[in-house]
C-alpha cells in the first residue's frame, strides 16, 4: 500500500525519490536521520560545555597570576577554586568518557 501525499504536505520532505509516494523505507530513513541529528546536537552541546569549562579554568588560573589579584584574595578564593577545578575536571572527564564509550558502540 502506497502513501500518496497531498500538495504542499508537511511530509513532502520524506519523499526522498520525489515520486509523490512515501514508502515505509523512506519513513524509516527519515526517522534515522532525525535520530542522528538529535544525537549530533546533543554531542555538540556536550563538546561546547567541555570546551568552555576548559577555557574558564584556564582564564581563572591566568587571572590568579595577574598583579591585580592580591594574595589575600587568592587565599580567600582557595577553597572555592579547589571545587571549581574538581567540578571542571569532572565535566571534561565525563565528556571524554562518554565520547570514548560511544565510539565503541
């Protein structure tokens, strides 16, 4: 049984061969494409999060060595900076671990 499309249908983009009939194979292919696009968006968001975390950690470290930051401020921020580095390393490590795990799949 073939599925004919109305003119200007929302499903017109699923007709890959342009014959006006959407087959089960074309619908399955469109479903796979959407799933792949969703996974790519998710991995891109995770990559951005890991990158900005590394950039933030680098900028924070560089700012601590500038002459505008006094020793008293560095001592006051020492406990917070430890948590900042640990959480940043956790984010980057989780990204790298999930990327390696997904590449095995």
